[in-house]
């Protein structure tokens, strides 16, 4: 199990390519696990929950694909073979995601008498995926990130992240921002939004505030953004 010492002082203050999105994924994983645990599958098919879970799984798959398309080849280009273990983890995750999608479909078409058992099975399967993904993301931040910091400058790490951001559809961009903004602390949120406000078209920035920040943040956090001139 990684300890805080895995991330040395040398990485503090470096470009945090994994941190914000991983915080968002952890929060969203936990929220969906909470909702699945509270769902009464006997009473009715929880269509809204299952739809949200399916959307979340698609976003989780897109996140894996972004790392595979951009970060892993970059890592391999300067440390040949270094991404092999990550690719193995990702292949395992992708298989889990496919199984979870099947489990959701099974509930949607199940006879009422079968729904309780299938709902419990989905809850357990998702909890297992969450456990595996939490360990995987920790490994990336505690072991891979320091390696990336040793191999790449902050400008290069930022360019890798911008390659991923530029590849996002507008819908995915909003969806990932909805995940990330409520998961980070105020300083991190202000830094991210300041960079976005500087670099993105005004309409795109306004959409992030209206569609991602306003629906997900507590009133006091929105006030904090307003005080900084980051939200109207
Ligand atoms: Fe990953």
C-alpha cells in the first residue's frame, strides 16, 4: 500500500496530471455506490440510477482510453516498457466495465422476482470495480506520476493533458467538469477555472459555470468563485 513518502517533495508543485480527474472519479464512484446501496430493487426498477451508472461507466471507459492514447505512449517513449503494467490494469478494467453494463441490462429486463438478487449482484460487482479502480488510481499517482515528473517537464505534462482536453466532445468536457469541480478544494478549483477562463472561448467557459459548477457546488463555494470573478 503506497504511503505518503511515495510522493516526494520533488513532485509537490509539479503539474498534477492525474490528481483532479482522479478526485472526480473517486467522488462519483462513491456517490453511485451510496445510491446503489440505498436502492430498493424490489419496489421498482431504478431507471434514473441505472442510467446515471451507465453514463458513469462510459465516462470511466473514456478516461481509461485517454490515458492509453496519450499518457502511456508518452511514458513508453522515454521509458520503454514502463506502460505495460498500466495497460494490463486497463484491460482488466475494460472487461469489468463490460460486465457491469451487462448487469445493468439484466436488471432492466428482469422479472420482478429476480430484481433483488440482480440488484445485490450489481452492487457487489460495482463495489469490486471501485475497489480495484481506487487501488489503480493510487498506483498511478504514487508511482507513475513521480516517474512522469522525472521524465517530462511541467510544460510537457501540461501539453499531454491539453491533448486529452482538446480531444473531448463538448458533452464529455461538461461531464468531466461536473465530476471534478465538486471533488477538489477551493484553491485547486480556482486554479483550474482561472486557467480555463484564460484559455477557453467565453461561451465555453460560461457553459462550464452554468452546466457543471452551478448544479454541483454548494452555495458557499459558488460565492467563493464569484468573489474571485470566476462565476457571475
Ligand atoms: Fe489509469
